[in-house]
C-alpha cells in the first residue's frame, strides 16, 4: 500500500485545462517535430504505451517489460523525459515514471492538425 502512495506522488491527477496554443504555424511545427523525434524509436513508443496503461511505473518494471538492457531503457526514458512526454521522480534508489497527460494531449492535437 505504501508503494502505491509513493508512486502516485509523482503522478498527480491530470490537468484537464485545455491547451489553447495553436496547432499550426512555425512554433507548432517545431514542437511537433521535437515530439515526433522523441517518439521516433519503437522502444520509446512501447514505453509510452506501457506508461499510459498504468498510473505510474518504476524503471525496473519497464525493464522487465522490454527485451532491452537497463541502460538502454534508461537512455530511452531520458529522451522521453527531456521531451516532456513523461515525468520521473526519484524515490530512494528508484525512479518512478508516469505519462505527462497534457503533453500527450498536445501531441495528439498537433498530429490531428496535419
């Protein structure tokens, strides 16, 4: 039970406020390109899908789900975190990762604007 409380601490409830930034124009194009680049590897797509299905996740759990070395998974997690698509919080010796719902909605909106 304590692990669940700790894990949910890094993943607060999603911010449901609408994102009013434009989905077209040079800034939106740059943003879409950066997010697409972050999603540009099948392992990162798998990681994002895994995190969407769970409310939170610990790095070890992600490694167990993928046929990749822990160091490789960590590199992919860093790319996703740097892009803003996921969030990671240090919890002692572990890092808890979760999806950043607002960033995922933004990605969907930018792709929908194509």
